[in-house]
């Protein structure tokens, strides 16, 4: 199948007209990106499609400094639309967010984290050109329909019970990493239950907190 035919297939499956609000979830270990759609900002959302991530650099864990080649983890939103990217099209994330600024290397946090085309990554999320064409079109449509912040939640993996046990065991000698992932878990579990996009809050120490959410 040619790239043009592939792009036509993708766009026929995901209609921007039916999705005035979108949200994105990323699972690094599985190398998957979910695109969700809704009629209003918080939802309820429905899953539109899941795309494989063509390239993502680094390992599991958040980005803490410039040059570590890590893709971030946590809760972000799209704050830039670049139709002239060297990687076809790109959508910028608001990295570093307030949690990153408190938990990372304050003087050398880095910036310019994008969801983009192509299949090469240096801390970004590369989705191939045909796929970013679809995601970009959905994001532009949502923005033009009034969505002020398109949320992007980035997890180390699908945080199922089995995967959480794996993380807890494999990274037992990195307790600070496990503690950080623990603060992502309430948002993951809440969305799995009700498909309402959770609103992150950041404590003074930089950890994510979730007032009003069930924590299990």
C-alpha cells in the first residue's frame, strides 16, 4: 500500500467533524498512542483509534534534564502547531510543565518536545508522516472548534495490575521512580473507569495530586 493510500485509509476511519474535542494517551512500553474524541472538554471520551509509535527514545521514566534523550511522562497539553516542521507536521507539548520544573534539573530542563512525523526520535514521539497528518488535522479541528487545551497523558506503560507489579519489581532499586509512577496511577485508573479526562494538580514538591478522584 502506498503512503497516500494508507493516509486515505486512516482519514476514512477518523472523522474530524465528529470529534470537536480530542485527547491523547501515550504508553511508552507498548509504543502505542491512543486518540480519544468527545463532544465536550472533559468527556466522556470514546476511543477513536490506536496508532503504533514509530520511534521513541530513552527508557521508562520521566524526562529530568536536557540531553537525557528521554520522552517525558506525566500530564501535558498541546501548545504549538507547526505546519512547517522538518518532520512533516508537529504538535508541541508544554514540556516542561510545573511538575517537571520542580522535579527536574531546574537550569537544564530542555524543551521542544513534539509529536511529529517521520520515524526518528530524540526525545519526541515520531508517528510517521501519514499518521501525524491525521492527528494534526484532528487537533486543528478541535482547536478551531474551541478546545483551548488538548490533553496529552504519557504513561510508562498501560498501568494494569500485572504491569504495575512488573514496574514495582523491576525498578525496586529506583524507589524515586516508583513513587513518581504511583502519582500517575490515580489518573489512569479514573479514566479507565469513566472516560472523563482527569485534571492534574501539582503539589509543592512537584508530585501530581488528584483532589476528588478515587485513588484505586
